C-alpha cells in the first residue's frame, strides 16, 4: 500500500486499545515491551517491512498522543506569538540535533536510526513543530487551507501516482512539492462533491 502504510498500522493500534483494559500503566508497559522488541529486531538487523513491525515502533507515539489529548484545551490556548515562535524554533533546533545524531528513520521498516531515545525525542519535537504550524494555519481563514486539510487522505493515497505522471518532482524540493499540492485542490473538490466518503463526510459537514 506504499505511502498508506501508517493507515493500517493505526488500525491495528486502535484494535489493540479496544481489546486491552483502559489503564495508562498497562499502556506504558506495552509501549516499553514494544520498544524492547524494536531494539532487539534492529540489533539483529531484522528490518521487517510489515504492519506488525510498524506497530511496535509507532505505539509509543500513539500513547503519548492519547495522554496529551486530555490536555487539549491547554495545548490549544494562545500562548502569545513570541512564546510560540520561541517554542517553534526550540523544537526545530532539537529535531535538527536528533536528526544529525540519529540519522535517517524509516518507521515502515522498523528502522529508528542509531538510537531509540533520540528517535522518540526527535519524533515528539517534529510533531510539536507540525502542531504549532497547524495552530497558525488555523487562524488563516482561507478556503484553500481547509480544502487541503480536508483532502489530506486523498493526497496521501495519490501523491506517488501524481509524481509519476507529472514528472515535476525529480527531487524533494519545496517548489515541486508546493506545485503538486496545488494540483490536488481540484481533485479534492471533486471528491467533496462526488464521493465525500473518501475524505470523511463529517469533514464536509463541518
């Protein structure tokens, strides 16, 4: 399924949550066990390209997200532009340091880089960067922003196909990615009108 690997990984993680008791201590224990399995697999150079390996490596982030969900109101409050810019730059610095020290990460191959702790810190900081960006974008009342947001699943599922047919992204540069994103806008609008279930009817209603 190519770039859609994390969708079925997420499905399995949510299934695990459904069949396990609601206990934060249990979730922490499972996260710890899965982390040990990841490290053991990597030390033995078993880079498995399947959903189970993805689950082991992704589960800790899901649990962190689950814990932070209880503090949604606090996270969404306005901390002031200067404070948010400072946090944004701080998380970029931390992510850059982790990237430099840890190397490349390929979650779908159960490859967390050189160090598992750096993988967790770098992943958390990278997520924080995206979260702050999304808070800023949410204040921009442009239809194109909400269109792209609604159609993220369409972009995820089709972007490799678009890259192959358009030949506009010979490298991972910003301009090519932006052009590709703009090309998706009419596709997303078509999906909203003709097959809204693809992107989630609740998003259309909102």
